[in-house]
C-alpha cells in the first residue's frame, strides 16, 4: 500500500530587503557615533593648544585637516565637536520623544478636556518660530549645555506630540483596545501594552528625522554665537570661528561644514531606506 502524497504546506518566510543607500547612511552615522564616544582618546592634540605658526594652515602630515584661525589643530577640534553636536542632539531628541509621545498617547486615550488643553497649548508653542524661540531663551538664560538641550527638546515636543497622537487615535479605536478598556485595564497598561507597540516603528522614524532637524538648529545657533562656549565648540561654532577663511577655501571652514552635511544627510538616508519586511509564502 503506497502512502498518499502529502499536501503542500505553505510556510511564511520573513526577511528584510537591504538597501545599499540605507547601509551607507547607517555606516556614516555609526562612524560619527564612534568618533563622539572615543574623541577624548583619539584627538592628536589638545583642542586649545596652538600647534601651527600659521593661521588657516593647509592640510599636512601633522595637521590632517589644517589649522584654524589661531593655529589650533582642526582634526582635534572636529573630533571633539562631534561629541557636543551629537551629545546635545541625542539628549534633546530623547527628551522630546519621550515627553511628546507620552503626552500624545495620553491625550488620544483620555480625550475630552485634557486632549483639548494639551493640543491647544502645544499648537500655540509650535506656532513660535523655532529659531526665534531658541534665540530668546538662550540669550535670556545663557547657552550652557543643559539649557541648549532643554531648549531643543521643548521646540520639538509639539511635533512629536501631534505625530504620536495622530497614530494613537487610530489605534485607540481598534477592537483589542476597546476590549482592554472594557476589562478595566489602567491607562498605563493601555499605553504600554496596546498603543505603544503598534506605533513604535513610525514614531522612531519620526524621531530620527527630528534628530536631523535638531542638529541643523543647534549648528545654526552656534553659528550665531549662542552654542557651546569656548574653548570647546560644536561643528556650527567651528564654522563661525573660521568663517574668515572662506575666501581662501581654508580647510578650517570647509571640514566642519562637511561634517554637519554628512551627518544630517546620512540620518535622512538611513531613515528613508530602513529595511522593509517582506512576507512571502512558498510551498515545502
């Protein structure tokens, strides 16, 4: 007696489409993260030491990125500048993300007066131009690192709130959330177990884009003299310090600008080309 032929069984296979452009962006971002973490240990010269007798010195074997307007090593200053640019931006986007997303989910679940008050207040805050707000705050209370972090975070909390609320409102109407609410689950449970897992992907993408905006805003403020105080400097401050070398195409003004451009472009490339899940079925 022969065995009957076994029917074909379909299995789901989950894979990821890897985008070369996204990988390139991720590698550039990873490079700057490593530089920011290791900067104090890899700088060839102390950032405040004058190591060149010429100002706006050219690239040489000793000075890989030339010297600045005082004769200081630009390689060391750019490496240490990454620490401030990335550190302030990451801290600000984490605060803005946690605060804005949490408030957005609370407003979406609670609704009513709380939703209206939060939305109107944050809409009013969002209507203030970001550069004007940051200039007023920093000029009033100083440009210490904590002030810069809090200022950047406050500027981008409304956007994170609106985005998270829009996503959470849609999830909040789904059956599994309604059932959880009927069971008497707490607000914390609804946020942690029902809403957040279903909006986490888009929220992370949004926060990645906001990180790029914060880098540009911080660099713009530093260019106006309201960033990190000397002798330390972020990349925007390095451009401002050495702007006098622009007519001479001095490396001291070109390389900090390239550093800002490379980080912001890489973040956007990474966000735009995140791996996409593919689900297909094949017989076995």
